[in-house]
């Protein structure tokens, strides 16, 4: 056999060994908090992750270059139907909004959630999380996640300092209530602004906002700004998750729950409307998203919150490790 034959045989053997060693992990690619492809917030849901360890799931998420990916496992605790692990590009996180909603749609797409099923329960890092399901013509059309009981934390009373820390003048702050940290699964700092223009114009100055937080005794956390200014559409509030660097998040389900609770508690939304709010996010990022919020009130206080939305499957594929 000549050298060419030896080289060909060696190449074939190497390719065969690589193929035998590689394993593809199927994912569903969705756009979340929208019913239109190429809008909303992107997500990969890995529906067959068996034998992947934590490092491998982290590596696949980093490879995707998306803000989050989820990995769906069999249930680990009683009362749950699926264990869902959520990863950002840098770490596993116990809770996130668009990954939870999108995972429900991925499981409906694969048939793991059967048409007509009224609800399912995911085991997330924060514990069992109920998902209410709405179907149309045999397809999942909407999903609602029940977030954890809201709590309200510290406020920033210095509106001028806060405005300067996000690149605005003091008149841009809506002073019906001071900006405040709110929790419903994750902690966010909620900032009410007077106009949609102010929401778009906000630019975070990390050093200044850190100083504002330090003065108020608040730990660093994500800042979610919104305005209830009307503009001839059907949305309740126009919002942004202010980026601190990198790509702007177009739909933040874990933050819109706290924002909806804030808006309901302090009267930014009429009492009759707190059960049917729509937050529009992602417009400036050119990925418009619609995030629905239902706040439950009792005795003038917020007692619960659900965040919901649609999702659309963009495609599917597999990654090999």
C-alpha cells in the first residue's frame, strides 16, 4: 500500500474515532415573550441532557452565546414534573423568567407536555414553580409562571442622585413613589420614570449607581426602569433592563414581576388593571417583547404575582461535546 493509501486509512480511522466519541445533545431554539420569530428573548432548551455534568452544561451555554440556556431533567422532588436547570454564560442561576416560560413551550413542542394540560410544576433552584398553560388548536399559546411571594426592600429617596447615576435629570424620575428593591424570586431595583423617552435615554454609570446604593445600604443589583406614559398602544408600561455592559436584555421575566408589584402597590396602575398588565421591553434593543403580569392584591397589599407570555419555536438542532 502506498503512502496515499496509508494517509487515507489513518484519516478514516481518526474520523471514525471522533464520531464514536462525540454525542449530540438536542436543543430547541425559541424566542420568548413574543409570538413572532426574531423578536423577544432567545433561548436554547436542551431536552435530552442525560449524562451531562454541571461543567458540560456551563460549557454548552457559553458556546451558545445566549444569555441563558435550560436543561430539562426528570423530577427530583415530589410534586414536580420536571427538574429545570438554568445557566447563564458564567454560572448556574436558581431562577429566571424567560428561560422558565420558554422551557414550557419547548416541552409542548416535543410532546412532553400534552395538549390541554392545565398546569405543570418545574423544579427550579428556588423550589417548585407552578406553570399555568393555555392552549389553542392543540398548541400551547400562553404560559404563566407563579413567582415567589413579593417582598419590598430598601428605597432610594435622593431622586436627583439616582437620576444622575442613570444619565438623566431629576425631572425624569416619577416621584409618586421612591425607587425600591423588590423581590419575587430575584431581587431587582425598580426605577419609575416619567416618560418613555427617559426610559430609552437612561445610561448606567456604574461608579455613580454604586455610590447611590452604598448610601442607601443596598447591594448591587439589576436596575429595571419603566414608565406608564401612554402612547396610543395597549401596553401598561414601557420598560428596560438597564445594561451594565454587553448586550441589552430584551425581556426580563424575573424583573418584570417585581416591577409589576411595584406599579400595583404604589398606584402607577389603577386597581382594576393590576391583574392584566402588559410591559413592553426590548424596543431599543430591536427585539420587542411583551411581558404580561398579574398582581394579586389583598387589603391594599401585594399578595402574589404571575408573569406570562407567548413563545415561538425558531428551530432545533444539536451540540456535540
